[in-house]
């Protein structure tokens, strides 16, 4: 992995949640009570997940967002700090901290119900502060678990200052053209890409992902990366569309695999990896994350990623 090791700053503006995770044999029917596994509580939220993923891989990361004034807030800050994330831009709201109730099925797939709580308090005014003091070479990562107008404000402010912006459009819904034009890298998964394009057919094959990435790029983002699970990802950039293969692993829990990908992608780009190299690095990190349960608790360190990369003859510096 021949990269210039100069590192730029990554700031994540997004959600912080307490993840309430339970293994279930299946989804219960209406009115049915179903016995599940023991409840586990983790720090999560797409923003916090991506910040921790990048920091665990050696990046300089700051988190901007809102938590409540409750026991979950202390747990969230502590977990971010443990991972090496600067939390000086994490503020306290009068609302309770956000939560995500996550049901994990036997095949490792999950279903999630969100309660936004304090995440809804990320205002346009706060977005301006979240995007401040970043410059050329730095990265702003955003998602859609906080108010859309605040995401738009942060991305617009960052783009105006030459900051590279990465938007994970999850949960997915149609986005305004003005917002998309400020996005440097858009990173939907298969379902999100289909919803953004309002396509009726699923995106299952690499060819379909290539077509989707190209169609999304035409809406404004400079680069689109469609995440395809164990098939890897497809990159549409000016003048080229490329498939970056994934890795075969045993799946335990897919929670936060996409967030791990985004954090790893930003970590690689922030130390000046080429885009395709950073995407391979992100594929490897995401693959490792699904072999363990939980969100942040499943994310790999840099030293864990290297052996998997070496299987495809990509070597560390």
C-alpha cells in the first residue's frame, strides 16, 4: 500500500446513538411475543460509527454532533474517546440521546428502528460550526440521520472552502440537486442507490451497480461509490467506472459494515492513498467488521486489515 503518510483531518458531522442490539430467530408477527437473545448495548449512530472506524485505522478524527444529558451520553463520549476521536464538538441537548433498536437475524442481516432524540437538534447554525476550520485536503463526512437542511448547510460550507465532502445517503430518500453538487464522494449501498434513482428493479449485479453509479454521478457528485457487500464496490469517477472486488468472510453481523467502509475510505484518502487503493482498504475493513457482532466493537485496527489486503497482493508501506 504505497501511500504518502501525510495525514489530513477528518471531521464527521452526524448522529450518535446508543445501539440496543438483540439476536432474534425471525421477525415476530403482529401481536406476537418472540423470545430473543440477551440485550446488548453499544455506542453507535452512523456518525459515531464512521468517526470511530477512521480513528481506529489511524486517522486524525473529530466528531461534531449532539447527545442528550443522560447515561447514554456519557457512554457515547467515552467510546469515541477510547477510539481516539476528538469530541470537543459534541454538544449536549435537552432531548434524550438518540437510540437505535437493532434486531439481528441468524444469517447476520439486521433490521433497525431509529429514535433520533438529540440528533434532531443538529441545527443549521451548528452545521456552520461543524464545517468551520477545515481546509483543502481535509474531509467532512456526513450521513442522513440528522436534519437534511443541516447536512446541506455543512456540505455547502465545506465545499466552498475546498474541503472534500463524503455523503453516506442513509437512510435514503431523494436529495436536492444543489446538495448533490457539493458532494465530492457519494457512497450509497445497493438499496440506497436504487431509492435515490427511484428505480423499481433491485441492483444485484456489478453491471447494474455500474449503471447506477454512472446515473448517480450525473446528478451532481464528482465521484460515486456503490457499496455491494461481499461483491466489493463500484466506483464511478470522471472518465472511468471500476469494480473493486470484495472479500469472502464468514458473516456474524452486518451492523455498521457500511459505516466501517466509509471511515476506512476517508482514512485512506486522508493519508493520500489513490482512490482505488483507498476503496480496497475500505472493502477489507468492512469485510472484517462483519465477522464480529456489534457496531464500533466490530471495527478492525490497521494491523488487522493488512493480512486481508495481502491476500490480493496489496502490501502495506
